[in-house]
C-alpha cells in the first residue's frame, strides 16, 4: 500500500513538472515570436517604403533581397509558433474558400 502511494505521488509530481515545462515552453514561444515579429514587420514596412522610392538598379535588387529575406524569416517564425500551437493542441483552424485554378496558376 505504501509503495502504491509513493508511486502515485511520484507520478503526480512528474505530471506537474511536465505541465510546468509545457507552460514555460509555450510562454517562451509566444514571447519570442512577438519579439521577432515586431522588428521583422518594421523591416518589411521600411523596405516597402524604400522600394517605392527612386533607386538605382543595384539598390532595387538589394532592397528586394532584404524584403524577400524578411518575408522568409517572418514565415519561419509563424511556422514555429504554429508548430508550438499544434503540440499543445491550441491551434485553431479556419475554413477559407479559394479558387484552386488561381492558386495553381501562381
């Protein structure tokens, strides 16, 4: 009987530790995604402004490269956050209509 009680207490403690770990990980992902998205959106916004100015061909290429890389990083951050949400089952899927032919043409 004492062994079963000790096993139950140990199991309960392991579950508490796992839950605390999950909460810490979720908080970290939420914080880091926000901290990364904010400057990335600033970079994307400023490169949009820059791309709408008079630039040399080389400057245009560089600004477009910065913008494309910023979009790639933002997509990566969003994917990491989505993965974290999938792991803790808090991802909410939405149904959005779309035109298959138009999507394929892109």
